[in-house]
C-alpha cells in the first residue's frame, strides 16, 4: 500500500522540512488564508507516494525525535561588548554561530528580507553575513531555499524554532545523515503570529516611513528589560544597509527612524504578546515548551530575579547533548552555570490559552478594508465586555472596588 503525502496536512507547524526530502521536488510552502505557512504539492500528478515528506514531519508524530533532558545551563554574554549590545539578549546565539564558522561549519539562520517582506532562512559563511541573524524576528520564517541548499556532505549549524529543529532531526535520522555534520540550535518559543498581523502592521507603518528597508524587533536603546521595541527605517527616512560592509560597521549601534516600544502600546507586540493570533499548533499541538527539545543547544533571554538589574543583556544557554555542552565551553562568552530553573525562569511551561476573540481578530485581519487598529479594537471590546460581565457576577466586589477608588 502506498504511503500518503502531506496534501492532507493543514494548520501544522509550517516548518518546511517536508520540502527537503521529496525526490521529485513538488513540495513547497505557502501562506494559508489565516497567514501561516503550510505545505502543498505543486504538481500532485508527479507524486510517487514515497512518504518521505510525512516521515520527517514532526507535526504528525506523537513523540519528539529525541527525548533529551537539559545537561548543563548557563547565563552567558559575549565578551565582545558590541555583539552584546547588538543582539537581543547577551549574544550567545551569535557567538555559537561564529565559533562554528571557525570550525568549518556553515550557519543557517534567519534574516529579514525587506524586498520580499518576510523572514527567511539563509546560509551564512562569514561573520559579516552572520550579522543579519542578530536580533529576534518575531514572524514565521520561510526556510525552503536554505534547506534546499544543504549538502549532505557539508557541516552546518541549523537554527530554528523547536518544531523546525525536531523535524530536521527526523530528517537526519530518515536520510541517515552523519550526526557530527550538524549542530541543531533552537530557543524558548513563545509562538508564531500570523503574517496577516505583520502585513497590517507594515501597511500602517509605511504611511509614516515609506517602503520598509530595515526592521528590528528587539533593541536595547532603553535597556535590556525594556527591549521590546520595533525599530523601522523606510525609503523616505533612513539609509539602506549594505550587508557587505565591514563587520565593524555592521555591528555598530543603529537607531532607527521609527522607534515603537511595547511600553508605549506598539500594535504588533500588543497582538503578538497578547497571544491574540498565534498559529493553531501553538495553542493545541506544541510539544516543545520549557525543557522539551530535540536540539543540541537551546538559547533564550535570561529573565528572572538573578539578572534583574542587568541592562546590557544576558542569554540563557542550555545544552541538551554532550556535543552542545562541549560547544558552549568554547564560545567567546562569559559563562556562569546555574540550575535549569534559574536559566528558564520566566519561560512558558505550557501552551498559551486559546482566545475567545481569535476568529473575530482573524477575520478582521483578512478583510482588505480593515486595519490593525480594527483588530485591536476587537480585542479591546471583548475584554471590556468580559469586565462588565465580571461586575454583574460579583456585584459586592465591584461596589467595594468603586468605593476604594472614590
């Protein structure tokens, strides 16, 4: 009996690894109506029903590719202050990649491509190219082209969401790739927001900046703990970055024309961190929260009490394999070992709750006549209604609160 292909898989992780093993090259990713990547067959008649696309898919499997536990956990920050300032946390991810470049590996990371208006995986071979990976990108990445360029005889650092890494681990096992040729790096993942959120956001922003030529999701202009900022440069304000400039120039501090912090009500963060429109899999199907990973190393911002007075940025770095532990010992970072509970403090332990207003927000973002403000109004109105219902359910508490305010 022939195995099925991925044509029946919807609302999955959108990790894109299923595009890699297809022998007839007919699996690709596209955004569905709700703004999330999912696989499809470009020519179903050519499918030979080998089942490889399903064999590597982490979404259809109940268990992770490996059932590893944290071996050692560190607080880490780059010994290069410029790197520490440029990166979202302490620069551990950047230093891991730079170390492995020096060992003959290529680094597959994520950059924002202003021309295609999307985050995308790419292959970096020099520290200059690696600079594009610095800083978080809080939108779903298109990985197909980078995955397609992987040579099974080459050596690679693969960076991605936990579900991407889990699928790639499946791919390594299924295709019998040499373990020593790959280092897998993931991070504590909040979830992926709909690209429809990003599109509506950029439509509003470009009325101020012109066509976006540079975007930064995190910066530390006002300190690490207040680093939830959007920085945007547009064609009418700002200078386009040439990634082939010198490393010293690229790693410099760069303040964008538009600076929009979460603390001032940034609209993208309001929807993203409010869990208003994450992928369906993030609410119902995530197998990778907290201490569950198929990676060699997991990184994060080290939030919590231990470094609450540090405003330069501190990374958490957790080794899930012996190879990962050896790599961490050799990177150009200050390392302080802590229990996993300290390094993972503040990270999500369970999937976020599904929001009552999800479908209304989703429909608003799909409507070409609606704006991101309309989506936020949906959320605010539902919350306001819930508060009123709470008042009627608890009249005595409401009366006491009114008296206190008076």
